């Protein structure tokens, strides 16, 4: 009987925690910096404890070696806020990044709204460009999230962000489809016509000249909506991170760069 009471207590506790996680508002998250400080903050219970710890270790190692802080925040909903504004307000309130270098990045994920944003601090806008942030969202994070593999999306997404801020990330290029067979035949035909006219051997062609045929391919949009930039800005101060575990956010500034997307 005692064991049954214990099971009931555990079950009720889990339900209470889950209900709290689902009811937390974006404004509450922005106003309340995590204490103790963490780089990975899941307010939806989407990630297991092991997954959170694995991501935390990776990001703390990055912070210790480069003073670059990537804050991963998963919330249930944006509470009617714009995802880019929410990410920048969160970065401002939490003081994500190093104060001297403004080297912070916020990866905000609103699970129920199916929206996300990558916002770099001022010091990383040149390394993590809007286009690179868009590619990371659309080519890496979005496909995993659509398959409900949230951990893999975040893990591979943060790997790509780390490469970008280190100058090692290469945006994938569209494959060149080449010249079609019909275009090649048309070019050959035009060459023969031109040679016939210039050699004087052709009759019936008067005053016509062959033109240049070019296939212009504009920039193709991604699958799914993506917006660049926008949002709020500002600067603030804070402490510095310590060794071993995450020592706290350092006080970077954000200027509105980055990208948003959905899945």
C-alpha cells in the first residue's frame, strides 16, 4: 500500500511539472533568468535529462574556450509575441554573450507555435550572417523538427552555429542543372545559320542576326517562411563565465540580425 502511495505521489508530481511547463508564458521566461544559470533551458520537457546535459556540456566547452555563449531556449508558446522580438528581448534580459566581444547567440524555439529564431549578438553578426542563419534553420533544424526529432535538430543546429562563428560553416549551394539538350541544339543551329550568312552561301536570309541566349536563374526561396533581421536592440553589462560548469551570462549586445523560420 505504501508503494502505491509513492507511485501516486510521483505521478501527481510529474503531472504538476508538466502542467507548469505548458503554461509558462514567453514574458515569464524573458523576465526570469535561469538560476542557477544554464545555457540549455527547456520549459516544455521535450528533451530528456541526458540530452539536456549533453548539449550543456558542448556549449559550456565552447564558452570556456572562446567566450562565445549559445543559449538554447525551448518554450511552449510565444504568447502572441513575434519570434524575433522575443529572442532579442530574451537575449537582452538574460545578458547572453561576452560583454567585451558581444559574442552571444540565442536559439529560441516555440514548440507549440512551431516557430524558431537564431539571433546573434553584435560581435557575431559578421560571422553568423542572416543568410547562414537561414540555411541552418531550413537545411538542418527544420527537417529534423518536422520529423519530431527535436534533440537532433538542436544538436546539429548548434554544431552548425559553432562552425559559423568559427568561420568554418559553408552554406550549401544549389546544384547547377546545366544546359538542356534543346538549348545545345538551338545553339548549334544558330551557329550554322551564322556561318551560312557570313560565307555568302545562304539565300533568303536578310538583315537578321543571331542573339545571345542566356538562362538567368534568380535566387530561389526556401521551403517555408523565413524572415531576416528585425526586432529590438540594446546593450547591458554582467559578469563572466567560470570554468568547469557554466558560470553565468556575460552581458552581450544584440542589434537585430539573424533569421526566423517555422516547421
